[in-house]
C-alpha cells in the first residue's frame, strides 16, 4: 500500500500505530512516517522497533523522519505532524479482546507475553462495548484526520467484519457507509 500510494520521501501517518509496523514499512519504502499511539507501552515498543530497523537499514534512511506521538488519535490535528501524503491504519476490532470465549482471546490468555486487553483507558477504542458508539468514534477519528491529509491523497483502513455472539457485524461496510 505504501509503495503504491506514495513516492519516495513522502509522508505516511498511522493514527493508531500500535507497535509501529506501518512506520517500519514506511522506512523500508523510503518514506517519512508518523504514528499516534494511545498506550505508552506500545509507543515505547514501536520506538524501539523503529530504531532497530533504522540501524539495520543504515544510511539510506538517515534523512527520513519516523516519530511516534503518545496520545489519542481523536486529537491528531493537535499534534505537530506534517501533512500526510497517505494514511494507513488498522484500528482495534471493536471490543473483541474482551470476549472471553473468542479463539483469539484464548490464544492471548495462553501466551503470557500478549496483553489480554490493550489498556484500561476509556479512550481506548477496544474498550467501547456498544457497536454503534464504536463505529461513530472511529468515523470521528477518520474525519478529524482530513486536515492532516494532502488534497487528493488516500486513507486506507485495514479492517475486517466482526463475528460476536453468533452475529456478524459488517464493520468494514459500516465504516465505509458512515
């Protein structure tokens, strides 16, 4: 996605950066990158992984910016970010980490290194239990990113539909519709 939607030296933003995979991919592609991450633990992991990647890639990336901001994606317009040429993000899949019976949750409980939930922060999208509220907040985040996106640039949201309690929630379609 990064190589398709941007040119070398342009800027990529991930407003829900997690452990920084978008920023690392941007470095590998020769792009500047910024990320916003609500959870300081994940922001620290992202910064560490970015620095490791910089040392591996060496001189070709020495002039590229890669920076993680600890904060809420809903406040993205308030951070000192460059205008992005592309936004690539993957939000939490609703409150699925709270679903005790889910297969993904069982794997997380069995692996002591994985968090069972991302955080207890009420601003954490993964802690919103009402589906419509979750979709509305996601849409508000994406609308708030518009001033940070170069005109005629693209936003890619990597998301899948969600199955919960025997019901399928068409998350990808609902975000697109809103």
